[in-house]
């Protein structure tokens, strides 16, 4: 019989199975005859790298989400969408995501959408000092009452300079960011919103970015750490074509040092068509992330925005994306 090399995720999962089976054997010898020992088939199978998506139409665009699933060859298990501080709890969107069997990932942005990066009304010290407590508590109670698992990604890409919650914008500091995050988290804890998983999601480091470590709220306030990173492909003079490893390796190393043991999600990614081979880039991205034992999934930013980021921008990229998903290992 030929030997088979196990990936790190598969090796860990196999060890868990062995431990569980050993525990079952011990327990079955000490329990009454009426007890039902756990069978190997009862154990959860290791999961492949999760596929998530964010679309322009969002969760309520049922036809658009169905088309994404058809083109990818599978239904996304994560759906990411954006809500600003002007919006009420998006219960209809949450229900729509859940109806497709996916987990909602809400990117909650402390600003008024479309108002630009300088919005002093939403300065981080105002969030920390309780100015928005009533609104935040409404969200906490609303999500707690909804009652199903979801991920909340609050004030992402804070180490850049393009959002009102960035350091140096509207008088914010990195310490203000930490204080605001902890304050929001504490209000959710007070509301017993235990169904909410907290995702802290900086941008991949770049020349001139603020040190991500300065913004980390601490292990007790974060469940999952994330990275946002894009291959702009030369669509701007300062963003040349970059391969997936070069895009994410440094950020992943920093996250592991900052938050050891935390699962990692690539919370936003995409590639331009210009400047290189996007189809090949897609395959390399999925292979690279799939080889990282602590990276649990990725969310493709399927929008036409600064450029056409969609994985299905051409027939060739569409085929490459579906093939890359098919090649993932289960754990």
C-alpha cells in the first residue's frame, strides 16, 4: 500500500478522530449497557477551505446569488455584506442568507455611506464615550434575538487611511480604535449576543500602512482575525500585478504573531484582469490558501467597482474558479 501525505488540517482532523475514538472506547466500558457509544460516522468530517462571496446586489438579490453559485459550481457558505451606522438591524438580509444555508458576515461600518473618509460625527472617541450606545445596543439586542450564528466585522481595514475610523482621520488614534472596538464588544456582551462571532480584519500591510498590531483589541475581544487583499494588476501606478503568496504572506505572518491560535479568514480578495493571467492567479490563490492550516476560508469580492473584480469576468476565469474550488482538500 502506498503512503499518503496528510495536509496539516487533515492531520489535525485525523488526530481528533483518534482521540474521540479512544475516549469512546473508555467511556463505553464504564457506561451502562443502554448507553449508545459514538460511532465513527457520527464524527464531523473535516471541512475544506470555505468559499464566501460579496456581491453588489447583496443577500436580497436572490437571482444574483443563484448565478454566483451556478458559475462557481457550489453555493457559498459565507455571504459578506455591508451596513453603515445609519441602518437598522438587517433582519431580512440575515434571513435571506440563512435560507441559502450560508453564514452572514456583516461588515459594520461606523460612518454614513457615501459621505467620504472625513466624518467627525463618527470619530472613534465618540463611539467609545457612549454617544452611539443606544444604536449599538439596538443592534446587539436585535442580533441576539435573531438567534442564529453570524459574524460581525466591525470597522475593517483600519490600518489604511481611506475610512473615517482610520488613525489620523477625524482625529482618531490607534488607541481610540481599540477603545471603540472594546466598547462595542462590551455592549454586545451585556446583551448576551453570544451568537455573534467577532472578526477583526485589517488590510494587508503595504508601504505606508499603519502597524496592524497597534489596532488589535486583544484576544478576549476577537474570535477570528482576517485580511483584505487585492491584486490590482497595474490598474493604478502604485499597485502592480502581485501573486497571491506575495500579497498575503507578510500579513499572515504578522497575524500569527499577533493572535496565535486564532482562525484566519481572508475577508476580501479579488483580482483585476489587466496586467497578468487572472485565471492562473485564481488557481494559485486557492492552492496557497488551502495549504495554510489556520486559514479557514476566503470571501471573493464579486463586484464591478474600481475594476471588474468578479471571478466570472471572463469565461476563462469562471472555469478557473470552479476548477480551483474542486481541487480543495477536505481539511
